[in-house]
C-alpha cells in the first residue's frame, strides 16, 4: 500500500544526483587533507516524530479499510445483525484487506484498528470512545484536529482527531439525519439528541471559520439524587432538608446559574421529592430530565423543517400543557416568551412548578425574568411585571461552577413579596468561601444566614416542622 508514497523519495534522489556528482568532483580536486571525513554526531530519532508518523500510517490504513468495508458490507443488513456478528464480519474483511495490502500489525494495533472501524461503521467514529468514558461530561470539537473534553469541571485537550473536515462532516450528518434534521451551508447550525439522550449542537462552515464546531453535553445514565449531591459537596444536609420541605409543600422554584453549573442536575434532584401520585408534565428543547415518578408526560419542542414550517416552540407546548390537567409543570429551561405562560401557570393552580434560567445571582435572575417578559412583546407596567413575578415565584436556587471546577449551590433565596415597586428577597442559605488551597481547591462551607424561612407556617401546615436550629448560622462564621 505504501509503495506509492515513496515516489517523492525517488524524485528527491534524482534531483540530488547532479548535485552529488558536482560535489564529488569538487572534493576530488581538493587537497587530500581536506578530504578526511569529519566526525558526525549519531542521528537521533525524535520520539514525537516517530509517534506522529505511526499515527499517520495507522490513519491511512484505517481510511483504506473503511473504504473497503463500505464496498463489501451489506449496509441494509447491518440493522438486523448482532454486535458479535458485525464485529466478526468487520474483522474478517479487514484481516483479508490487510493481507492484500501486505501490512503487518501487532495484536494491540490490530485490535485497536478493528475497534475504530466498528465505531466508524456503527457509531460516531472517534467520538465513540469519549462517549463511553464515564468521566467525560462534555465533548467539544474545534475542527477535525482539536477535540477537548471536560472532566470534573476542567477542560483538557485529547489526542483524538478526525482524519479531515469531510470525516467530521460525515459524522455530524450521521447524527442529525438519525433525528430527521439536516445541516449544510443553507442551514449551518443544528440542535439534536443522541441515542443515549446526550445533547448535541453543531455549526458547520462557512459560519464555522476553522472547521466544524461540535459540542456534546453527555447524558448521565445514573440519576443523581439529593443524597448523591450532598455526598459530592454540592450542598449541605440542612439545605437538602429545607428543599425537600419546599418541594413537598408545592413552592414554585426556579434554579438559576451559568452554563455547566449543574442547573438540570439540581432540577432532577429536586423532582425526586415530588409525590408519586401527582401528574407532572415536562417541557424541554432537548429531553434531559430523568423523572422517576409514575405519572410523567414528556414534551419536546421542535425546530422548523426544510420548508420553514412545522416548528413547535416551548410556548406552544406550555399552552397545550395547561389543557392537560397537570399538577405540576416542569420546564427544562425558560429563555424566551414562554416565561409569561410559565408565571401564569404558577399563579393559577399549578403550585410546585419548577424551571431553570441563566443568571449569575438571585437578583440577576429576577432581572432576567423581567427582561424576558419585556422581550415577549407584552406591554405591562414594570410594577405589574414585578408583582406577577413576586406572587408566582417562591424560591430561587442559585447554582454555580467555581474556579476549581467544583459545582456548588451557592445560595437559596426566598421571594417574600413587594415593598413599593421592588421585589423583596431574603437569603436563607449560602456558600461561604473561606480561602484557597495551594492546589487551587476552594475552601468554604455552607451556612444558614440566621433568617427564619418566610414559609415556615406553610411548612407546618403541610406537616414539616423544621427545627429552628436549621436556620442558625454555622459556628465560626
């Protein structure tokens, strides 16, 4: 296979020959003492170059084998074949092709190559390894040669690459076509969901200047409960007790935070406190919530089709949900005009509803709700907007990803009503930062602020007698 790549070496040798003859004549004419061979250092092989050449060679072999597989495999029969049968077939065709190409690989290289080919034919090629890695939370592709992953809140560059831009585009097309969507120059960006529920977003050239951009937010197979998050240090047992009472007593809760701060994970954990005999309807752009209750109706919005028709917005889903007799409505993320319907639902008999928004603090979260109402095109006085928010939202939980990569519930704030034209709020729990360790890890602890909950009487009426010491600040702060 590689004989054809030696052509440049032959050409180089032919080009060097005249120069070599000229140098030989010149050396012959030189005095004898000048013709003594000079001592030369031993040639050193750069390990990085050797590894790079090995990868290039394996990549060329893989590209050729993939072409042969497509020529020989009955793609229509792949859906009916078991994984074991398909692996055997791929190994047989690849082994025969390697023999024809006179390529010799050791056992590890051969097994790795067969696995890559299996992933290429049945999965998502180079991304398949990262999707199977349980420690990876996000996969970020910046063109074919640069793939980053996030582990424990920290980004790192991997040594995994695509062969070229066409290879990357083929994988993107494979993902989006499976869910009935398309991406090309006329429609250069797309949102989709992988088979395991992971959230997928891609943007292709010419909008993506240096190659296609892909981001995958992996779907956690194991649902994290409140106790898991307490064990991870996301919040304290006292905060968990308070939140359990808040959810059970049907307070309306908004979880706010930045991208990757753990809003959806927190919302999933809070939903575990909902009673099993309640009817819950969920509305999301990409289905990520993992509710374990019996009576759950899930809805997912839809973008327009190729003709620009058929779009179903979150607001459309929310309006329809109000006619489906829900006890609670959970919106995966509120980011637009659906906010007014969400607030009205919270105000009109759907207590205990929950959603998430993007905001950096509790007060910013309220401002964001005001801005979304203004952008929805509804003309309302500012005082009326704030009154609507104050009566609809009871609790605002602030999640944050700190600089060391850890995720913390940094604040639990109650909305207590209106004072003039301002929404009054009180913080019940917070995360207090106390310092920084030499390795960059943040030192801190969760503490109550000393303010007794505004909804203590409601908790008591529902049978949750929270002890007064739950709201006492931690010693030493």
